[in-house]
C-alpha cells in the first residue's frame, strides 16, 4: 500500500463512526487514532485539517555508531517525529528506552500537539528517542550516545523550530549534553541564546525552578480540581502509584503533603503495599540506593496483579502506556484514574471504567504540567530571566485549572467522557488556526 493510500485510510477511519477496537490487539498509534475519531465527532473539523492531522509532518530516523568504553562500536537507531507545528515550534520529550518504536513515538508526538493546544501553550507536538536500555551503559557511554544523536539530528532541531525535553530514560544531565552539543555546532556569536534548544535542564545550566516536579505538580493540581468539583476531601484519602520515577515520586510527595496516603507502589522491580501508608521521602531514598521499590522495609511485597486490586480513592498510572486493560479495569477499586503516564488506559479498559462509574482524567490534561513549565523555561532563556518558584507554580496552577475546567465544561455540555472532551477542545483550536491561515500555496 502506498503512503498516500495508507494516509487516506487513516483519515477515513478517523472520520467515520467505525466499529470499536475493543477486544483487538491494541497498537498505541491505532488506539490514539480511535480516540481522535471519537473526539472529532464532537468537534467537527475541515476535511483538509483531518488529512493533515492524520500523519506527522516529519519523521526523522537516524542510525549512528558510538564507541563503547571497551573500544567496540554499537549502532543505535534514533527517532524524532514532528507531528504538527501550526500552533508553534515542535515540542516534546526524548525517550531512551528499550521499547521505543516508531508507532509509539508517532502517537506520543500527536498527543503533544493536542496537549499544547488544550493548555494554550504556543508549541506544536513532537517526540523522539533511542531504542536502548540506559541502565546497561556507563555515564561516559551515555554522554557519547547523547552527543552523537544530537549531532546527527543536526538542523532537524532548533530553539525556534523543535525543542526537545527529558522523558523516560533521560534527565536534566542528558538535556545539558544535548544543549552543549547543539551550541558547539552553531555560531559562537549567539551561543548563550541557544540554551533554549532544550528544556528540562539543570538550574545551573539554564533550567527553570520547578521544572523537575512540574509534571507531578500538574497531576496534583488536576486532582485538587477534581476533588473540589466532587466535594471530595483529599486529607485522609488514599492513592496508589504505578511507576516511581520523576513523575511518580514528585506526585507522591506533593499529594502526601495534602494529607493523602500512599498505600501501594509498583515499578519495574515489583510491587509494595502498606494500608497504613508509605512515606514517599523514605521510599525515594530507598529507590536511589537500590534502584527500585522491591524490598522496601516499610511495606510488604505483593504480586503485580494484586496491585490493581488494592482499594484506594485515587489510582495514578505513571509508567508506560497500555497498562489498564479490560481485565485490570474490572479489578480496580478506586474513584478516579489520573493518567500521569501517556496512554496508560486501553480502549477496552476505559470502556469498563466508564461503565463502572470510575472517572478518568486523561493524559493530555493530567500530565501537561511538564510541557507548561518547559514553556516557562524556554521563555526565561529567551528573555534572560530567572523566575522564582512561587511565580512558576502560580502560573502553572492558573493554566492547569483553566484547561481542566474547559475540559469539564465541554464534557458536561456535550455529555461525553473527559478524554473526548479534552481532545475536542484541542482540535477546535487547531481547526480555527488552519481555517484562518489556510494552506499555502
């Protein structure tokens, strides 16, 4: 099948009320297209906008060799998918993970487009990454991999064109290596102006206060808005976390300060449970020392399957996509699922949750705090400013609260679920821009 024929098929499937995918093996990108189709039925788009959004604008794939500490070379494959930039420069994370695939990165790039549009952040959507296991490489090897990848991307990224950020398997140090590599590839006269080529940097190298906790902070702001809307008291409530990396650990700390109790955590090493509560700060120290939550002395180990059966008020998936399937959705004993991860709930899983009356705060709303504060960091670099944490948090709270209530207002007015509502709000904004600007020539 040709590329054009394939694109037409995707557009037609996105514009027709076709059968649900529930029960079929779920590809992340196809799942995203189905979710998009549902939202489009509530936010009519021009035909040419449907066509444009059905595929990324650019798909950059680079294969590059890197010398290991042993002197031998390994060949790596890196991706940078640029979905859409009608609202502003491409923006999105760089993921270093062994499960990185082209369809996954395409879906994540598209989600970034709609996330930025929903939050009214003037960026478009992109995503990138390398298929690898970071834990298997030394610090010096990680630096060489990062710098070579950045070099080979060349002018496919830029401070006014495409701005990477940290994601799974990357951190502020990786961003600083990317920044330094890019800066040394370009003119010396405006070297300092190039700091905004990436966000999520260390504070010393031009990062923003509050960026490290931004995604977790945004998750908690959404939970607070949900609680206020429902008349639910967070003090004394319980929550569980799947994933205890940057997002999960910050979410746990911030939510616990509001009086909520962490009762179960699952990561790549196992699952722990303590109905009396797990102290997030002590667990962070344990994970830093051992590499995972398994064996934490302040809780008992339970099976990964039993994690989803732990009774709680708030379930927060903060790891990988496609975790809450139909079976898991039937086991969950919570009031709300807050998607700190991207795409953690399958189509069939979400259908079960909605049937059971379990609300879902979707990923493009719940985890948008990261890209919002990335935008703040980009602005600070551009203006040569440094904002205080109180200002960053205040601005983040305002933007998250505004977007949350726009999503909920649309959901109530059109009697749709939160995911369809959030996507519909984003699609409407993108559609308006294309209608006003047209397509050149």
